[in-house]
C-alpha cells in the first residue's frame, strides 16, 4: 500500500524560532499533498493544499506567510512554521493524493510543542 | 460547501457486539465520496472504508460496513464483533471535486471487555 512518512514525529522549539516538517510519499508520486492541523480533542482542519510545482492554496484563516509550504518534488512537501508561538502547538498531519485517485494517504503526524 | 456532522462524542460497546457510529453530511456537489477513518491514541489516521455517491451497494471491508442512505444524507459506520483494539477516535469525512477532505468532529469509541 501507499506509505507516507513525516519527519520529525515530534519537535519542541522555543517561541520565535522556525520549524520545518517534511512529508514524503515513499512508494508513489503525489501531485497533491494536504496539510492538516489537529488541536487536542478536536477534528482535523485542512490548512492548505500543496500542488507540485505551484503555490499552495491556503484555507481561510490560515496565514500563508506564517505557514510556508513548499512542494518541490512529486514525493516531498514541507511545512515551515515561522516564528512559532505557543498557540501553534498542535498535531500536524500531512496526506498525499496518488495520481488519478481519490483516497488520501496520511502520514503519521508531527506533534509540535512551542515553549 | 461541505459539512459533516457526528452527533455522538462518545460511544461504548461490549466486546464482540456490533456498534453503529452516526454520520450525516451536507454537500451541493452531485458527485462526492464518504470516508471513515480510525485514529488511535498514536495519532495516525487509518483508512477504514469508502463509499462513492453513485455506488449502488453499501461498502463493506471486513468487519466494517457503511450504511449509506443517500436520500437522508447519512453514512453510518457499522463495526461488527467489536474488539478491544477498536477503541479509538473515528472520523467521518466527505470528499468533493475540489479534492479536499472535510472531517466531522469525531466519535470516541470505547470497547468494554
């Protein structure tokens, strides 16, 4: 089956620093990847849709200058949380859409804690 | 716009019994797909089952079946013969032509031995 990895699985950083999270499709090419955020005991909320070779599409209320997304290849998308603050602490999950399909394959998630 | 409603924040079921998790949806798209995902405490999202809006038959995957009632806009998940490992959060999601998944608020299922 299709496998999506995320790195790191958890990260602790100080307020004001930037953190990069990688999302990789290991055995398939993903023209589209998605980034979700999940606060404790809440549902997944779509942050942005990332298409290879083009700018990401951000959902309403998500600051594109704060959450930088780069989808430079068909197997890698990165999310950079710039100038992180404690309220950015959350569980970030990526997913990848295999070409022509409708099923999203999810990564294992990255737990970010900003102190 | 799409909307998913899961009205059961928590459910309990006896081991080996069946349980139904409710999901209703709303969408203006004529073509859509409905998903159920399981999220254990580890956080990973595990795909369980998919139902396309034009599928005539209810989807089944092992112990999981989807009770799809299109006119009522409901897509309930039925888990048969519950196991202790089924204890987790369960999310219903709708997929539209924009390739986006919209998730419900989830139902926490606890299987009692």
